[in-house]
């Protein structure tokens, strides 16, 4: 899938999520805030923390994200981390004197962490932006045997930017959808707000 196709897929997913979750919202548009028992301001709900389990669709990494809500400053602080749950990676070796291939499983670890800010712009909806890093490591050395040549993905650490939205239902069940710009991958999460 090319870059523009991925963005179109991401935008479609966000639209479907927004439409499906608005059914849970209970905003009364015909009365003033003073007469409405459900305020349209998230920060007046006196909720302190949102914790979600998140997963990355492409890399299949899993982890958690947290929104720490500060009603005094009317902002929320965002943290997330993810790692691969399967500590191995299948690599393909190409035959040196032929067209054959051979696969082997090698130890492989990824870890990512992001820190940023979020803002609740209605009673239920948040947007967030964060920066962080992605680290990848394997102890397998790229090598060539008498028959096959093996290469693995890059090792090292790279910067990342993460953007997305979160919905907190009136029953405090929370859902998150976002994107890591490092590899243009999509994250989804589900959790609860306290």
C-alpha cells in the first residue's frame, strides 16, 4: 500500500470510528450548560486518568497509553509505550549461486515510547500529539554462508511523531485511534477513564 493509500485508509477508519462512537455521546444541543446535567466540557467531569491497551496494526506491537488529565490547566498529558510480543523475526536468505531462498527465525526486539499533550475539545473527544523514539535490536549479524546471504532490518533508534484522537464515552469506556509517522502505521486502543 502506498503512502497516499495508507492515509486514505487511516482517514476512512477515523471517520467510521467517529460516526460509530457519536451514538454514545449525550450532548443536549437545545439547552444551555446551566440547565444541562451533562456539561459539554470534559475537564468539568473531574476525571483524572485514562488507561488504554493499544496495538499497532502493521508491526503487531502491543503496549499501553495513558492520558493524565489536569482540569486546572485544561490539558492532558499523554504517554505510550509498545513492544513486540513475539521476540523473534523471520528473515529470508537468498541463494548465492541460484534462485532459491531459505528462511530462519532470529531473536528480535522492538520498543517505542512517546510523550506529548492532549486536549479535550468536547465532553467526549480528545486530540493528541506526541514525540518519541523507536528502537530495534537483534543480536543476529548480517552474514553470508557458502550457500545463502542473510540480511535483517536496520538496527538502531529513530525519532517518531504520533498523532491521533481519543473518545471517552459517558460510561467512561475509552477508545483511541492514531498513527505513528515513523513507519506510517496505525494504532488502536481500548480502555477506561477514572
